[in-house]
C-alpha cells in the first residue's frame, strides 16, 4: 500500500431524531469505517468534505475525530491529514524470543538478517558485557517483521566462548530456542532498560519511517545464573507498540494481568 493512500468513501447517515448526539453518531460511523472498510494508513477525506457529507458543523465533526484519535483508531499528521492508525501491540516484558511472542499473538514472524558475524568486543561492549576488550563476540542483527510489516530492529551480542560453532549453521529463526537446543542455555532472568530515541537515516530506511521518528529503545541483559549470555539493543516503532507493565505491591496476590494473553 502506498503511503497516505486515500480511503474509500465514507457511508453513513445521521439520525436527527435520535437521542444520541450527532458527534457520537459520526464517531461510530467513522470507527466502523476505519476498522472494517479501511486498512491502516488510509487517509480520511478532509474535515470540510466530511462535515458537508454529514450535514454538521466542522466543530462537531472535529469532536468525533478527536475522540477516535484519543482511542488510537485514527492518527493526525500535522499539515497532511487524518489517517487510520496502525493497531498497537502490547509490549510485555518477557524472556521470550521475538518469534515466540509473535506466534503467541497469532501473527506470522519473519526476519531479514543484517549481520551474522564474529567481531572483537569494543570498549563499549566490554563494559556492558563485562568481558575483556577485544574478546570475540557473536553479533546478530536483524530487521524483524510481523505479517510482512517492519516492527523492530534487534541487535544481539553473545560471548563467542559460550556458543562455539554458532556461525557454522545458518542464522537461527528463534535465537533463544537455538541457544536452548544447541547449548542448553535457558535464559533465566534479565534486566531491561527502556528509553525513547529518534530514528537515524539508517533506522528510518529499514523501519519505513521518517528520519527523527520516535522509537522505543530497549537494552536487555539476559542471564543464565550469574553469566551474561545475551546483551541486546532493540528499536521498536512507537506506532506499532505500547508498553505494558503489570504492577504488584509486595506481599499481595498476583495481578490479574499476569496470565498470558
């Protein structure tokens, strides 16, 4: 689909005798249209045109659109128009591989391998991985997709000594599953650091976004016992994910969101 593709004509009538306000009627017409007729990225007709179509003031129409923007059904791009938003996935922090997580959600995972090589640890890597500078590490970089759409950039680093012969086979589809099956390494615990960042020209080209587009950056340290097995940096498209963090007060029962959804 081309960026900013125009959407099909909106169909729907306003019932002037209904006790439901006009803005609410318009909101539901547009919601149904966006979720059943259009694809993510399709553009709504101009507000002036829609207001004339429904026979209401632009203020009333804008109120309906504002409500759908707040519900993340629609998305405004300043100076361009209003578009059907991409549905966001809950980014739940788990020690699952990407492919395991997408399959759990009923989506088809795919990956384009960017780098699969051994290289000496830089000073930055040696500090993060607590290994000597120059020690060989496996670098595994991928563009991750779901249902054919770019979702994130992942770059994993592993000490070569822990995974001898890892490069002798093709890049694994599921990294964590491969570590388990080939080396008996079942990741037990980890620490994630979450922050925002902006897409560089390289990131933007791969993720199909504009330069400067907001990304969610997660730096992960994953361990088996006290041994760091995987150090990774992931860059997620902010329009495809929302962060989901269940909270629990110490000593209380497990939160209702703790089950797999």
